[in-house]
């Protein structure tokens, strides 16, 4: 009985693994074939030397950094305040943070284009810089569910209220409390949310494309339509970036504070 | 003596290089309630799981009602088991949980319903049939688990620390209830626990286990009053241990902190000059001379704790301390710290630990 | 949850009266930025679209746009979208569950479990353009697997009617993020299956199959259903993977909407809003069911 179930487990696992590993191997193999008759990293070299790659990738990295900053500024004080003072607002906030999972990104950006056009009251789309800002905002919305969850989980493990009251008794002001007590303690959680946001934002296509921004996602799509081996190289690079972000989150989670004094 | 109902014969179990149970044997009479008592890691749960069929013994035999079940699968053994974490099926109601074994055995629904109602009466939760486990308290869930285990009329009931997850109060009332149901149904039961008070209060016999072996098997009275080994003496109940030196083996004289005590007929095999561990239960000691307590030691009162009906007194005898309990009496003031005191005991109550 | 509110009432209530009078606005200031942000960049744009779906070009309220969604091309787009999402969700859920059970309960070495979970975390986020590239390199007309199958096994999948740009090609690609997402979400539920349940069932005389039929499957069912509808919503809203794989040609809702936003291909902006509303309704319903199923599952597996 035991033996049989283990056989099935291995079979399922083996078939699944093949499905997941094969495209990666195939893509990698394909990406090495740019030079006729031998394997080479020519496709990667041509990608890295492409000025469009450099500019779009840099652009997306900058946008991702601003997205993370905006996300942290928005989420950390809110999640903290909700835990500390307005616990009955929690369901509302949680519901709002889950909305971006319900409303597809394409619908959100459609709404932006309709609402923030050049002759509206908030004409984000009138200038390129304004559109950049709107893209950052849109990405912050997309990352909101992940950021909020990460931070809220972090706050839950450290027992915010006791820490805050302890700091107040010792005479700390609000800035000190947030900067010196809360942030360092939820830093790991914030960083996890940040890396996840980064992984989501770096190759995002829909919003960037519809807002006509020179980001990495639209660049990828464009390359795919116009060359043979570079797309495979870019797919491998993208996978490596996603993998890197996820590994960093895993590594960080090992340093996360274990529940202070309350197990919930 | 009748044939044993359950016979565990020279059972061993090793996982890789570590041996968890070595050469464990025990015969259990029909209808008997036997507890396996010991600290965690002593092998008590492993023996139980071998009886249930979840572990296969590395050597030895398990016989139930004359039939060798050592290699039988758990679902063919007809044993009932209750787990520490209740393990009720969360998707089934209380009644469906209790009926599970009956349904699996193919009992007609009307019969099964009747049996379930009967079980709910026995565990005194007759109104709870339609509830789901998550709606019940821990104590209620464990009673349902008990009902589920005994509903198919198993030959053996195995209880794996069933009370450990419960509050102290519920624990006491449920253990009494388990015992009374077990007696009423006459079902042969093995009860695994690390709680000595629990084991003493409900068992017909106790097997005290340590390091994969049975240290002693006996009635609660024997285990408590005549512990066979140092481990049993220490694990079961509170004990005062004094070190002594044999001064005259022939007449049974032992010196404890430069005071002589006579222990006639207790020193079997010890020579003069041997050191011994002498043990006394707190209730076997009294403060001051008492009739029938033939031995005494002088010391000084070091601590007094007023606990209500009882006063716990610690008396320093040279380098060691002895605890004893005296009843509170409104007429006499409690002893004071620093007073000289004499403790007395019957030399026959003194345990000599080898 | 319940106990976390207790210390607060205990510690705050003695000074509550004066604080509430003095600090009430401050209480709300703490969360104001968040609510303003959510209102401005999440709720209002969406509500605007929804309202637009019920207006005509002149701004009058009408159901015309909703009715116009039934025109053959749009109805077909919804149908194909729903089909792709359902098929990829159901397959993804079944395969993902099988893998989660294999890894958690199948007696495989424990390092495989953490490796699988880590990989699933990566792969469930590896959607979009690069994923499409990978599958073209693997199963495209000149893909590595296509060539291998043709040259070594003599199976020409393209002459058998397969194409990576077809319905099944898309499903196969979507599974690359659907299965891992299932594994990530369902593993805690599989973990929640207590070993003692199986042992209790065995001592009560149940066979392995009876235990699965009467306990395991019913217990996992709500989580399974809930995650399946979540996978459905996940596939339904996916734009980039489909667009990079098939270009603007495939008639599914997100791609239709993409083309509409780009260039008003429907020649009616309000119809575009209705198209978006349809997406919100479908993904919204899916998420609602997810929450309902999840609530039931949590009650059992707490």
C-alpha cells in the first residue's frame, strides 16, 4: 500500500517536473544557437549591447524603485494605524487591497486613460512625466495586495500595540516610533513585498504598453515580433530575475522575527 | 489464571540505528485497564502504535484473543483508538463521525442510527448529533472521539494521551468518565500518558516505561508504595531522598548525616560501608514523635508554606532537605522557620533505592 | 483575532473619552492617504468605466452597450475566453493538486517539497511575454521539443493539428503559471489534512479508498473549488501572455479590449466600457466564489 502510493507520487512528480523543466531547457538551448553550427552566447551579447535594452531596462528598474517607495509609504503607515487604532476598519482596507486581484490590470489602465486624459481635471496623460507618474501609481495598485499582505503579516508577528505603548512610555514621538521601532521590525516583510513588487513590475506589459511608455515589457514584446534568438535569451534573463527576487524573499524569510509573544 | 486477552511478546522496534522499544512484554486480562506511563521518548506511544498496526515491530509478536495480529493491517484489527488531537473528521457531523466505523463495516442505516443514539447517551451529549466538530469544545470533541472509537464494538480500546490537550478541570472529569464507560462496557483498554496522577487514578495496572523498557508493571498501589527501581520511585509521586552509609549490615544500621537509623530487613545484600539512597514519601513523615513511627531524625525547619488545608514544611537534615505535609489545625500555630524539629517515620516505610 | 482586540480595550478605555474628543480627526488622518489613493486610482476609474458602460455617446443612460455585447464577435470572444480560462483552470487545479499531494503526502524526500514550493513561487509569477517566448522556443514550429518529437519519435505535432498559437497551445502555456499557483495555494490545505484522520479511519476499519472518498476529498473540496475559480479569474484577466503568443489575432476578451483601448476598433468607446464591465463582473464573481469556498475550508482546517 505504502509502496504503491510512493510510486504514484514519483510518477506525478516526474511528469510535472518534465513539463516545468523542459521549456526552460529548450529556451536556453535555443538562445545559444544564434551562431551557426555551434553554441554561443551571441544572443545574450546582442541583447546586452542593444541600446534599447539598456534604456528600457533602466527605465523599468527606475519605475520599479519608485513603485516600491510609493507602495511602502502607502502601506506601512496604513497597516500600522489599522492595527493600532482602527481595527474595525480592517475588513474595509483588506477588501480594497484585494480589489486589484479582482479588477484586471487592463481594466484599471483603461479607467486611467479615460479619467486622466489631457483635458481632465487631473491631466496626468498630458505630459510624458505625468504619464510616468501614472505608470508608477498603476504599478503600486497592482502590487498593493502583495505589499499589504506582506507588511500586515510582518506587523502581526511583532505585536505592534505593545511595542508602541512601550515606546510611548519611554517618551518616543510618532516619527521615532515609526522610523526606529516599527520599520526595522517589519523591514524583512517590507523587503519581501518590495522584491515581489519588483518581480511583477519589471516585465509588465499591459499597462506600460497602453500608456505608451518605453518600458521593458513592451520592448520584450517588440523583440519577439522582430528577431529569432534574442527572445529566448530575454526569456532566460527574465526568468533569472524572477528567480532572483523569489530567492531573496526566501532568504529574507529566514531572518524574519518569529512571533514575539502572541502566536496569532 | 485465564489466558491473557492481549499478549505483547518480546516486542522490539528500531528506526534505523535507534532502538525505541527493546524487548517489551505484557499480558493484559480481558476487561482490564492498563496504563503505559513514562516520560516522552520512553517508547510508550510506539508500543501502542504497534498494537494499533501503524508501526510494524522489528521483532516479537502481538496476540489478541489467541490470534497473532502482528502483521495485520490497522483496518483489519478491530481496535478503537482515541488520539491526543481528537482527530474528528471535520467534514462530518458528530453523528456521522460516530457512524463512520459502522458505515464502513456496512451496517444498515437504521441499526447504525440506533447505535449512534446509544453512544451519544453514553457520553452524555444526546443533543449534539447534528453539530460539526468545530462547534464543540475540546472536551466535547474528545468524548465524541471516544464514542466514535467504541461504536463498532472493538476488541481493544487504545487511548493515546487523550487528555493532554484539555484544561485541567475537564481532564479530571473526563478521565473519570472514560473509566466508568470502560467499566460499563468491559472493554480491554490501553491508556498512554505521561501524567502519573492520571495513571494512578484510573488504571487497574500500570506499566512504567523508561528507555524503551518496562521498568515495573503493577497495580497503582504497588507502583506507588513499592517502586522497584530508582526511576519508578522518582517518576511516580514526590519523594524525599537522603544519602546514607551502612554502618552495621547485620543489624540494619545506617548513618544519615551522623545520625543512626535502624532499617531492619531492608538492606538485603548491602555490606557495611556501602552508600545507599533512602527515600520517603512526604505523607510517611510526621513532625515530632508519633506512635507507630519507630525511627526519627533531628533537624531544623527551613521553610513553611501555608497551603490552606495542608501546611508544607521543609526540614533541613544536615545537608539535605525533607518535605512533609501536616494538616492545618486552627488550634495550633504553624511551625516557625529556624525551630529545631524532629521528624519521625516508620522504618518499614523507608524505601531503599539501589 | 478576537484576543488581539482585548488588550486594546483594556488599556485604552480608561482614557477613551478625552482621547476620542481630541484625537478623532487624527485617527482618520492616519489612513486618509490610503483611502484617497484607493479612491482616486482604483475605485473612481473603475466606477467611471462602469458608468460609461451604461451611457451612449450623447451621455444618456442606456442598456444598448450591454445588449451590444451579444454581437457575434464579442460573444465569441467571451465564449473563447471563458473556455480557455475554464480548461486551464480545471487542468491546472487537478494537476496542481496531484503534485501538491505527491509532494506533501507521497513519501517523497522532504527537500523536494521545499524545492517544489520555491519553484512554484517563481513560476506562478513568470507569466507574460517571456513565458510566451519560452513556449515558442519549445513548442513553436521550430521549437526544440517540436523538432525532437519529429526527428526522434517521428511525431510531427504540427501536421497532427497542434499549434502553439491555437486554443490548446494557449492552454498549455497558461498551465505553466496555473499549476504552480494551484500548488502554492492548495499546499496549506493539503498540509491541513491531519495524519491522525487517516489513522482514525484505519482503526475504524476503513480502506484507503474509503478514507479518501469519505474524508480527504470532501475536506479538500472547498479549497479545490475556491482555488479553481481563482485560477479561472487569473487566466481570464491575462493579457500579455496571450498577446505575445498570438498577437492581436486571437479573439479573446482581453485582446479585444487591448485593441479597443489602442485604437477604438469597435468605433464606440462606450461599448469598450461595457466590454471592460463584462470582465469585472466575471472576475468579480469568480473571486466572490473563491472567498465563499475559502471561508468554508478554513472553518474545517483551522
